[in-house]
């Protein structure tokens, strides 16, 4: 079958016999692109992120897709334009005005991908806005409100979100999704809408789920950095230092495991500079566990 688009570039990258036995577009062992997006062998359409499309639409993971069409194991399933944007983004993180530039420069490829994913999730919180005009008609037909879910529904989402926060900060979106029969991305999207409409006042940082309802007293949910930093302060007041062993506890709180996770985030370069300074100001704090003795 021929490609749907006009001018496509074809780079042979075949390394093994393909396993796909159905109709296909393009050639086996070749990932065609139009200098902007790459072409799907199954449906012939062009995509920025072919791996995501193949998984959601055709039920193929990235590795399965490569194997099915005889592509190299490390062939990127993303368009040239998207890859260039990612490259420029990482280059921007290494500019001189970034206080974490030295840590970022020493990250591995996987660690940089994790950092970029975290930044994207944080931007979703910061940049959430009313849906564009082209989608408002669809939303009004579906929900009766051009902004999406009605306020009554989002007010209930706010109540549920605060309830789940009080049960523990980790996995709050997934628990909400399990209760309502949706996935965690949908649950998070509803929380973002509740924040946008003013049913929740967001207090989280670094994409940490933390918020309270208008009229309620602000509080830090269990597991958030602010809450655990306060627990660490209790340890310092009692022991005179911040050298918490891995098994260290304050009441029922496993403080030692949290301290270990914070050190891991510091090594990955995902801990903000203000939090680094907060921790380093504590007596006896060390980023190296060998210096705790």
C-alpha cells in the first residue's frame, strides 16, 4: 500500500524480519517522515508521537511496533520537529540562568526524560485554562456548560479531593479514579478544573497534590514536602541533628524513608533549589549517607 502523504523521507533502519502480517503503509524496516512527523505503518497517518498513537489506537507498545515492522530497537518513534523541540528544551535547562544547571548537565538520558515529564506535568497545573472556543460547543452538548463539567459536579470533586488528601498524599488521583470509575489522568483533569473554577485553592509545589477548599483552614497533606519537613523539624528538636537513619520514625511516620527519597530526588536533579537550601540549613544534614555517622 502506498503512503497517504506526498513527499516522505525514507531511511532504512531494518534489523530483523518483521512480524506484521496485515495490510500496511510504507515499507518494512523503514520509518518514513515528512521532516515534521512520522508515518504510522498501520493506518498511514502522520504523528508527532507515533509510539503513543500505536499504543492507544492499535494496542502495540513501542517495542512491539518496532518488532512488527522490522525497525531498530532504538529507532525513535517521534517526529523530527518534536525531537528538536525536546533537544532545545534540554539545552534551555542548561543555560546559565538555571540554578540547577550543573546537576542537570550530569543527568543520564533517562533521568533527563523523567525531569522533562515532571516539568510538563507541572505546566499542566500552571497553564490550565478554559477550553478553546472550538471545543466549547462539544462540551456544552456533553455537560451543559461550555467550560466542561458544571460547578456542582466540580464542587463534589473538590470535596472528594480533600478527603483523599487527608487519607495520605501518595496516589490521590488514582484513588479518586478508582472511586469514580475513571483513570487517574481524568481524575487529575477534573481537579485542575475545580482549581480553575475556584472550588479548590492549590497550595502544592513541584506537582505535589495539595489544596484546600475556600473557607477551610490551609493545611499540608500527609506526605507533602511541607508536612514531612515539619516532621523532620520535630526529629531535629528531639535529637539535635538531621541525621535520620533509614529506619527512623517519628510516631507512625517513616521519616527515614522520606529522607532517603529526598536524597534520591537531589541526585536526579529534580529537587528545587529553595528546598535544597531548607534542608542544608538543618544541623547535621548531609546528602551522602556515609556522612551520617
